[in-house]
C-alpha cells in the first residue's frame, strides 16, 4: 500500500467522517453529488467509482455490535440509531420549511415562489420582445443601407 503520493491527485474527496459514512451507506448511486458536506474536486468519475466500491462493500454495523452485545441488543441499538436518524432528518426538514416560510411570508426577505415564477415569466417575455425588436432594427438598417 502506498502511504504517500508525491504527485498531483486526479481527484480529492474531502468531507467529515459522518458525511463520508453517509455517502458510503447511501442507496442512491449518485448521492455524493447532492451531499454538500462532501467536496469532490477533479475527476467526478472517480467519485462514481468510489460509490460503486462502497455499494459492493457490505457494511453492517449491527453485525459488528452483535459480536459484543448479542443479536437482540445489537438490533435494538440499530433500531434506535435508525429512528434517531429519521427523527433528526424530519426535524431538519421541518426547520428548513419553517425558516423558508418565515423569510418568505413573515419578514418578506425572500420572494414567494409565485412571485419569482411571475418575475421569470415577465423576463422571458421581455427577452422575446427584445429579440423581435433587434430583428426589426436589423431589417430596417439593411433596408436603409441599400441604395
């Protein structure tokens, strides 16, 4: 095994231990792209190959814990960890929605989705109008430049 590499790496995968573990245990093959706590710099294909490698590795923490505590206790610990993870995920999602609603409707620091959609529709119409006007101006300039 190579302990030190003096060259420039093709890819760097940087993240906290929990984020990297979450990436390793994810069911989604491209979960590393959505994880903001994991930064992949360089060749993204290497990241995909790491995900494929993690998919082939059978990580079963309950099996490891059961060696010391027995199957029943290990299963209870695993269930508690999973339910805690789902609870924390739910709390984080609820907090995200509450903050979004507060910033959009209470403080009006962020526009509501309907407002942004309306704005973008108006921008699209303005772009189309500008393109048509530009085409008319070019036609008029071409007509005026002919003797």
